[in-house]
C-alpha cells in the first residue's frame, strides 16, 4: 500500500485546520481588544467580559438556551427512541411512510418550518414564549433522533426481546436491559445532535419566541446591528466551555477515571435532569413571587440595538412596571409577526410602514394631552406625509441617506457628481453599497432624475440598468451594519450609509466626510405608534413621554447615534458631542429629498425581482 510522505500531506492538514480554526482564534483575540473595533487590535483589556457579566439580557439568554437545549434533548430523545423501536416492529408500508415523513422536517428549509410553527401557534391562540420555543425545538430535534437510532434498532436480532422474555424478563426489563444498551451508540448520537441543533438554532427560535424570551442566538443577532465586541467575549466563553469538556473527556480515561459505569451514568443523568427542572421551576416561582403579575406590563417591539438598555431599566424602576422588549430585523419582519397574530402595545416602525399600518387599521390615535414633553419636539419632524398632524405617531429618530467618503482618497471635486460618484471608475473596488433594495434603487432613481417613489415600470427598469452597470464596473461590496467597523478601519474609500451611522463613524475616524447629493435622497423618520391591541394606554403614553425627556433623549441619541427629535438635544449634539459632523444634521427642506411611501404589491414585487438579479452576479 502506497504511503504518503513529504511535506504536502502535512501542508494540506495545516490548511484545513487553519480554515476551520482561524475564525475562532480571531474571535478569541478580539474579545480582549481594548477598543470597540472588530478589525483593529488596539490593546489588551477585559472590558468586554465585564460588560458581558453586567448584561442581564445575555445572562437570561444563556439560561434560556441551556435549559431549552437540555429539555428539548431529553424529550426528543425519549420520543425519537420510542418511535424508532416502534417502527422496527411495524408493517413495511407504515414504516416507510413514517420514515419518509420524518425526512421532511430535516430537509425542509428552517425559515419554512419557522413560519409554519409561528402560524400554528398564532391560530391556536398560544402566547409565544418559553413553552412555544421548547415545543418547536422538540419538534425539529426528534426527527434527528429517529434518524440516528433507527439504523441501530434495525441491526438488532428481532428475536432478542422475545428470548429475554422467554427467560423470565418482563417487557420493561427486556427493553431496559437488552434493547437500550445495544442501541446506546445511536441514542448518544441523537442526544449530541439534538443538543447541538437546539443550542445553535436561530431561525425557528426567532419566529416562535415572544414575551421577552430570547436565546443566545437571538441576542447575538441583535448585537450585530451595531459594533458590540461583547459578542466576542460571549463566543469565547462558549468556546472555552466546549474545549474544557472535550479535554476532560479525553484525559479522564488516561487518568483511570471510568465513565462507562452504568449506575454512575444513570445517577449523573438523573441529577442533571433534576437540576435543570429545578432551575426552571425556581425561575418560574421567582417570577410569580416577585409580584410580576401585579406590575403593569408594556410590550414594546423595536429594531435591534435601537435603544439604550439602561433607559429601559430606568423606566421600569421609575414607573414600577415591566417592559417586555423585543426586537425585529426589518419593518417587513415586524409586519409579518403582526400579521401572524403577535400582539404588542408599542411599535417603532419607519415612515412607509406607519403609513401602511394606518391604512390597514392596526393603530389607534395618540392622546397628545398625556404627552407632557410634546413641546420639546423639533417642528421639522412633525406633520409629515406618512401621518399628517401626527395623529398616530410620535417621532423617535430621523435622518437621511448619504455618501461617506475618505477625504484622503476621494477628490473633493468629484463630490459634484452627486450619486454618480458611485459610478466613478477611479474608485472601482473601493465602495460599499448598502445591502438594501429600496435604498439602492433610490440611489439609481435619484441619479437618473426620477422620484424614488415612482411606479413607472420604465423608470424602474432604467434604474435597474444603472445598478447593473455600477455592479459590473465598480465591483461594489453590498454590506449591512458591518460597514460601520469597516469604514472606521478605513477599509474602503466610499460607502452609502444612514446619517446616524455616518455620524458615529466620523466620530471614530477623523479622515471621513459625509454629504447628501444635490439630486436628493431618502429623508426617513422612525416613530412610536400605539397598536389596537394595546392593553395599557396610560403606561404606553408614559413610555412615549419618558423618551422625550431631555436627559433621556440625550442618553438615547448618544447611545444609538441617530438624530434626536427633541430640539434641545438635537442642538446640543450638534454643538458638543457631534460638533462639525454634517451627518448628524439631516438636510431639511431640500426639494429633491423624499420620504418613502408604502409600495403596492405589484410594484414591490417588481423591485424585489430586479434586486435579486442585481445581486445574482
């Protein structure tokens, strides 16, 4: 047999290990970074570990992830093993049919499964939370257990159980003493696979969770909306725990410590189950005993990383209430969950979505007599076309879309090109486009002199051709919130950003400038609205009024980075914290600037199809 010698096999192994483990190594290194940067190491620090330990949301998410994973693993293992054993004794037609059905959840895309469970729970009237997440995890883990256990069961001699009972064993003894020990490897494989699938899941958990219940995946996903190195610290701790477990499993046999004793295994498993169940019970009793039921509750649905979490805690303390705070990825995601029956008291959507919610009768009017800080609002943010007279909405943040540029690379004279600067081949390969269908088409339409709210198919297709030319000549990178850290690090010369992000980036990198092209841009507004399902109108108005207080609005805009609707805070930020940063000051009254309107179905479908083609390169 030929032996492979020389340097090449070792090099291949080294490359494979580097491919697998370099991302983990980078995560660990940057968890000790002294700055917020996710790409530049500026010095050693434990600040993000301290931040993690003081983050109650993360601690709660770890508890939810671990308990859900353990409970889902135990339940799905029992169900899957019982099913596999039962199938081995079933008729072939029934067995084949069930095994084929078992493959559907495994092969089905997670997003389809998630939406299916969300709609099922909504139609049954279940309140989404811990129990709905657990049921969903059990449902998608069980097929994996069946797939792992069934081949082991089929490999057994079908007469073993009968022989044991002929020798005097009861059916229970035949199962526990004969069958289960022989299929143990398949069961253990199912256990490991179930725990991994449950602990790692995001998509299904995101759609079936509610009532403030979040696992680690959801919390980490929300953190990615802004530069948050706490993610690295959390990931490093998870990696360290896994590494310790693997090391112990490998060195224990070498130290002569046996892990195969059945009685010890049973005791360990029993103790683990009791501990988990006790944790769940204590947590539930703790919530009941704290008088949470007596406190007023407010269900708030906002975009990820769009509020200072310390302000939520302060509001709860001052008003003796509980805020059940959930986050969404996009306005469309928010609308999907509303459509599925999820109920909230307050929403913070964008202008065009507010217009749609008003049209479809999801909202109820704001009682402005309960808003004591209404006079503090900047007149420029009031009485916009999406809600004339602010009957249904109270401004939260506002801004526009513009071009962030490196002043050491981009020629100031080229700024006169407006949006066509993004077609200047001098900067080919040196550009971030925002990965957004509506904003990208807005840029193309404005560059061509059209309204960004056009319904004319000819104009839309002309904008599509503009985007195709840009894609082919400029080789842009379509980026999301990761553009923030990349531009702070100076990785590209140009980027399309929202003004608030631009202000934050410019505060971290003094070589950057920002401008909104003369052709016009998207002037956007996010606002707080009250749903028809609101259970506590008084508390809802108190929450709105609280965030219009000068000190609260200042802390919030400082944390988020976007322009405050409170006039005094807006002026203070311009004069002090963001002095000289044009991005913090949205242009007002420019004839080319527009606010997005709600798109009709056919127009939205056309934009979506064309955007898919632009990204299909």
